[in-house]
C-alpha cells in the first residue's frame, strides 16, 4: 500500500495549481474589452446608473481587492453572483453541469469503443492494408476541426437523412440520448484518433517484447498472450494520454455545445464572455480546471493500481 501514499499528499500539491489557474483566469477575464455595466444598461445609461451597477457587483473596487473577494468566495464554497442572470454562479453552473457531463462521458466511452478495436486490428496486421487504413483514418481524424465536423454531421445525418435532431438536449432519457449521438460522434472522432495512434504503438511494442516472446516459447496461444500480457501493459500509456486530453476534451465541449445548442457549461461560458459576466466566466473556468485536475489524479491512482512498477 506504500505505493498509494501519494494519494495523501497529491491534493496539497494541486492547491498551487488551482491558485495559479484562478489568477490567470481573473487577469484574462478582466482584460476583455467592454464594460459589463454598460452592456447591462445599454448605451443611453447615465453615469450615475453605471456607477450603481459597478458598486453593486464590486466592479469599482481595485483589481487586487476584487481578486481577494474572489478567493474568499471560493474558500467559502461560493463563486459570487452573476451580473447577467442575477443569481449565484455556483447554482447556475450546477444547473448546466448535467448536459456537459453526459457529453464528456459519452464521448470518452465512444472514443474508447472506437480506438481499442481499430488499434488492435492495426497492431495485429502491422504494415498490411488494415494497418494503413487505420493510420489514414486516425491522421484524418486529427486534422478535422470540431466545428467543421459538427456541421458536416448535421448536414448529412440531420438535414439530409433526418436521423438525428439538429440541436437541443431533449427532456426524457431516451430523447437526451437521441440528441447526444451527433455531439458524441463529433468529439469521439477526434479523440479516438489520438487514442488509436497511441494504443497501436503500444500494442506493437508489446507484441514484440521479451514477455510476449517468452510466452510464445512456452506454447501459450497468441490470443491469450495478447489478452493477458500485451493489452494490459499497452492500456496504461493510453490511459495517461486520455487523462491529459481531458482538458482538451472539456475545452472542446464549448464549441460542440455552441454548434448543437446544448444548454451546458460550455454554452454558458460563451454567453458569459460575450456579456462580460466576469463571475460566471471565472466560475466555469474553475469548474473546468478542477475537473481536469481530478481526472488526472484519478488516472494516476488507476495507473499505480494497474502497474505495480509505477510510483509517484
């Protein structure tokens, strides 16, 4: 169990990371041109009305004091009050979490279901036609922008074939799944390309390793060698790669949710940026940062559990 001692110390190491993210987010948000008070009241607002709005949300305070209040709210489990929606940011973000979680989890599962069979076929047929086809597909997937791919999927499967809804999230469980097929596919086609390339390389290395050669010398069937020795060892670097790409995946939901009009945190972030809703932008950014940090932490734990040789 000494290998898992890092579980006790790692959370404390992550605190400076989150602090740095909060500072960078605060500075970048305040660098966006525009006055939130004027966006709320309009161009004909009087100076007195603008000052009242700024005072109401603490925008007239020095930046260092605004950041102090921001950290104080975080320490108390709060994120301030939205300038646009006039409600607590934490509750607002919590209401939008479900569509984003469904999108991210579904996309990850679909990516794994695509990547593992393709990488396995490519590795077992290295240099053959199947391997070349898989490499072409993965390279193509890496070069397709999410917004373009989403539009193409909508044109083909929604407008032309009428198989899936163009946008929205749905209300019932089945309706939600129906609405999420194309968003899942949009993200999965890009993410699975990255995972396929990594897993293919790891599988090829595993098939030619000394462990696999020794197992073949003992007469163990090739299928059992692959299942017991090659695949478990190859999954570990791919798992770490997936954890690293979680940040990219969460960022990708902003584009996908906007294209498909999914009422998640990504769409909320875009609207908050355009409306200069500082508190919401900071709140969503911190939620994304915490999610990324937690996923990478869980990936480290799973890596140590799968491979006794790994220590942190």
